[in-house]
């Protein structure tokens, strides 16, 4: 049995699974919303009727799910079915969960005869569609070797980080830096807008200087055009920011910017923008400024 299963066809999962299908790897797919696979099936993927069928037919299973609760539900964690599903399978965790969760899950997978690879990715839907994600890997050499023939179709760069949960801790560290970048851009945009500056001139100055980067070129046009189509949603940002703040508290490091960003994304979610792109934070800043 040599087959890849892919569970979780959300904003990131769909383009990632599509990369596997386009590479001729014939992935077997499952999602709570079966229609999520519709665009991938014609490109060489198949749809599993159930999670149990997928695990029975695949020796490697990618999980690209929203959170730990969704993973536990899919795996039947805490029940006898967990061992039935996972024994003999390499479980590949590519989403973002608390590092402590991943560490405990690895131990349980190994205990019932499976293998576990922790491979979170950095990037949004654009890089996912072009195979330009950055993968951070953790796990045993045997577990990671089982992923080598397919992760490279989704990820341009693959960076070993050590033992589980170091890849997820690295992801949170990288996201902490991302937090500072987007926070600065959103706040600068709000300043320029509220000062009645020419926003195209603002864009021109940023693009001409040392702060020009892929992230700025991706997010600034969305701000200018009030385009809230999600590349990374407020809902995802709420989960990620809470994980960053919690892990920072656990390891004893100060996270002032992360705490502010968490408050902003939570305010955006309360305002009903949870399914919009992170640039919706600019609307929060506008609301806040009008109250001051």
C-alpha cells in the first residue's frame, strides 16, 4: 500500500491537495464538505467515502485541519478506533496547533504503531497554489523520509527543525515576526489614509525603499482596493495569535506586539469579519480611531 491521503480541504488544503494531484500522485481526499474536492477530482485525485476508508487505503495521511479539536475528531482520538486508523500509517501534521498538543499526539501515534511527522507551513493561499510554501519539519528520520516524495510538490523550501514540537515552535516564531510586519503595514496605511495622503504615492514610496517585500506587495493592494477575499482569514489569525501568546507565556518571553495583534483580530471577529482577510484589521483601526 503506497498512497497519500489528504484530510482538510479549506482555504489552504485545496491548493495543497491540488499540487499533489497535478504531480500525478493520485491523492485520496476527505473533507467534512465533500464539495470541497470537486475542483481537484478532475485533476487526478479521488474522494474517500469516509475517514476510515481513507486510512485503510493510505500509508501516509496529511492532516491540514483548522485546529486540534478537528484533528481529534477525525482521528477518533481517545477511542479504540484511533489505533485502528493510525497503526502502520505515517501521520503528517501540516496545520498549526499548540506545540504541546503535537508533542502529545506524536507519543500516542508511536505507541499504537504509527509514525508522526510535524510539517507546518509558512505561506498563504497564493504560495500554496504555486508550490512555494516553506515547510518546517520535525520528527524521526524514518517518519520524515516517508514524506520526501510529496512534500516537495507543495513546498519550495524544506527546513529541518529537530524533534517534535520544534517545527511548530518555529512556525509560531515566524508568525510572531509576520505579526510585526503586518501590524506595521496596517497601522502605516491607516495613518496615510487618515492624513489624506495620496495612497498611490504611499505605495510608490514603500515599493522604492528597503521595506519592499513579497508580503507588502501582497497585502498593500488589498488594502488599497478594500479587497477582503481571504488569503489568511481573521478566524485563522485569532487561532494563531492565541497560540503565539499562550506559547510565549509558557516559555516566559514577553510578547507585547502579539498581545496587541490578538486584541485586534478578536475585535475584527466580533465585528463579523472573521471570514475576511487579515487586512480587515485596517477597518478595526478605523473604528478605533473614530472613537478616540
